């Protein structure tokens, strides 16, 4: 039975939805090469791509990898997510940086989404030793364990609006995050573009 026919059969069961079907199909695929490192992906970001980050200002914009590491970002992204800059990791920031709780107005929802999104991304890159190590590390946090053990995956925000608080002024603002593949790179399957649209 092919992965697609397995996925089609799962749709006939009420307990399986489209997101889980996609995730299981991706998990069943063969990945013959470990994803590139942060340094390797950062080396693929050209001058034009970095200039593109600035062209999107004042929208918070960044390049991420499928481990949710920040490969490069503009100043607006760094201001919107204080402490999360080049070389930082979104999940690590959410779980370990107190500023994330102050910045993310709906912090718990944000963490749950990030865990479910990361779980979905892992299905695309295969299982490697680093993924088990990260799960064990993040598992020190109860909210991560609860979200991870739920088994849920997602590829988009159900509630698209993301409420952020400016730590300097206390003012709240709302953005709608858009995420795309960075298609102009050799490792486009491992690089994402985050763009925060204001509303």
C-alpha cells in the first residue's frame, strides 16, 4: 500500500483529519540526508536575501529553519520578539526566556501552536538524534510535555492573529504571521520565511 493510499484510507476513519493524514504521509517518507546545520543554512542566505529583510520593514521578518532556529532577521523582528535574534530558537525562547511570557499576550496558546507546528515540521525532515535530544530538553517544561504528548500537529494557526506586547511601552499590537518556503536556496525544504503582517 502506498503512502497516498494509506492516507486516503485514513480519511475514511472519523478520527483522522487532513492535518494528521499529511503528517503521517510525511513521516512515512524516506529522508536520506540529515538536515543542514544552522551555519550551513545561514551561509546560503545571500546579500539580496538579507536586503529583502530590510525591504519588508517595518514588518517583522525572519528566515527560520525547520528546527525553528532564527537564521537571520530584521530589526523589527528582534524588537517584536525581544531576545529572539539570529541564532536563537523559537521554542527555546518561548520556554526559557521570561520576556516571551511578557511579549506574547496569549503565551500558552503560542507555545502549544509552536510545539504542534514543530512536530509537523519534523515529519518533513525525518528523525535524527538531535530531534530526540531536543524533545528531551524541551520535555523539562510541563506545557511542552502536555502539547507533545497530545500528538497533535498543525501547519497553520487556527487563530491567525498574534497579539504582541511592546515591553517598553506596554502597548499591544496584532500581527498575522505568514510563513513561506525560501525557494531561492539549495535547501529550500529546510528554510522558511516568517513575515508578520500588521492588522
